C-alpha cells in the first residue's frame, strides 16, 4: 500500500504576497514618477507664463501709448491664456493701473531686480515682473489660475488612473505568480511524494528483516530448518532492498547527467533477443510463452547508448512477464517502419486502465495491485526514452493485456527533440520480418 501523498501547499497565499509586494513597488515608482512629472510640468507652465510676461514688457517699452491709462492694452493675448495686467510706476513709486480690472499693486508684490516672482494680488495668485520704462517702471502680471487648473486636471487624472493601474498590476502579478509557481509547487509536491513513497518502499523490507531477525534470535530451541527459512526470507528482502536502492541510485545518476554520455549504432533486434533469453527462466517459472519477432538485419538500428536500450527492454519484458497470466503469452516485436524503429512488448495480463496512463511513468506509481515491484521500472524506462528522443505509445494488446511501444528515429535520420508524448495505441506493421522465435522451454 502506498503512503498517503503529502498535502499540497496552497499557491494562492504566496502568489497574493508576491503580487502585493509587486504592487507596492509599482505604487512607489508611480508616486515618484507623478511627483517628478508634476514638478517638471509646473515649472514648464510657470516658465511659459514668465516668457509671456517678458515678451509683453518688451512690447511695452516700444509703445508710448502705454504711458497713460487704457481701457484695454492687452488685447493680443492667447485665448487659452489669462490676460496680462499692466501697471505704471512713476518716479514717486505710485502705481497706476493700465488694465481694466487690475487689482491694487502693493509695493512688495514686485521686484526691481527685473526677475519674475509669484505674489498674491487680490484673491488670486499672479506671476509678476517689472521693467524700467522712461525713468519709471512698468509692472506686468498674469494670473496663475489657468496653470493651477491644468495642474489640478493632471493630478485628478493621476489620482483616478493610479488605483486602476495598481489594481491591474496586482491582478496581473497574481496571475503570473500563480502560473509561475505552479510548476515549482508541482515539482515540490512530486519530490515530497517521491520521498514519502521511497521511505515506504524501503521501510517494508527493513521491517521484514528486523522482524525475522528478532524472531529468530528471540525464540530459543529452533532447529536448523527454521533458521534457514528465516535467513531465506531475510535474503529475499535484502535482495529487494538492494534492487530498490540500485534503481534509486540509477535514477539519481541519470538525473544528474541529463545528456547522453555516448551514442553509437545499436541493433534493437539483437538487444531484444538477448533480453528475451535473459528472461527465459522467469517465463518458464510461470509457464509463459515468450517469443520474439525481429526486423531484418541492419534495419532496426538507432543511435543511443546500448546499456540504456538494454535497460529499457529489460524493464518492459520484466513487467510483461510479471503481469501476464499464469501460462500466458508475452510477445516482443522489433519492427522498422519508414524512418522509425519500433520496440513493442505485449502481454495477456490485466492491461493498464486508461485513467492510469497519465501517471504510468511516475516514480513509485503502480497501475495495478497485481504483481510485485517498487514502481521504479517504468520511471527508469521513461528516463531512457526521453533522453534518446523516443516516443511512447501505451494501449491495449490484441492478446488482451497491455501494449507498450517505443518508437525512435532510425540510425542516420534526424533526431527529434527528446520528449514523452503518450499517444493512443497504434498498430505497427513490421517491415520485412526476419523471424519469429519462440524460446525453448
């Protein structure tokens, strides 16, 4: 029985925290940008008013009409600009308004340095600048109401757009955070499941060994046969434990060396025949009819490390012999079809339910409770298939059981990107069958 899977850590709280931190950082950047932009824009608008005042004072210096009051001396201002108000300051320092509606001009409101300044005139804020004309001064002023209005409109737009932007940033960061952390969380969860399952698989033989040893040592007066039986059980569990450890070490080495160490032309037919001969005794013990159908010479070659393909074939044949019916049938087929080489192993066992095929290659996962094994064999086989650019096809055999097929590009053909697509079962038409070899019993 498999150990229960560890509970999955929820992704949403972590993604929300990441999105919140991102939103705070964007808010700080947005606020800083708005402050800088508003400051620059305010200075630009004031500079435009100052330029307008300077030009108006320059015009005043060339027009004697402005030496006496007028009903409207500033009739050439822009439609979108506030009117420029003018005052004449005589030698005694008295100010005379040259523009209708001009408020009283205090002496402290303007500077004799000729520089523009901001002053409060009446109920409004004005930019004020003075220039010497005919022994006196002419003071020009323009209201900053329009400038303040533009600034207010800009700030209102920023205040309205800010929350919308930050909400969009938060939602976008949340979605990206969930999407980005999902594979990491899945890998973490699978690692936890792997650790839990490995602990369970290793604990079982260790518990049996400990129980048998304690029983043998704690029961006096046992005869030699009883001790022999106990030692045989310990030996079986020790071998099982050793196989699990070897498989784990193989997967660990394989994971640490993802690239193929060496490729050479491998005869899949020869490997299949050798593998079948190696499992002949296993098949004989259960009365299984184990046969091999191979392709013509030199047609079933691919570029891969031979020890990897041998390990793959061994896993498939071992599983087929383990799950085949007592006195049943296992058929190994190697076929060349176009530019591809196919290795097919079929049996007449219980088969693989369709809903189990998606997790078939997960470590320590077993599709059925029948047979024995740790659930590492197909994980090893899948690692080999992915690293050699092969493709899986898992389906039902005409014998009634499972049909496991691996397909590669033949030697000399372009090698595709390694992957592990599991496709529905497809029939293989062997090209130029060389032989059908039932192994001798």
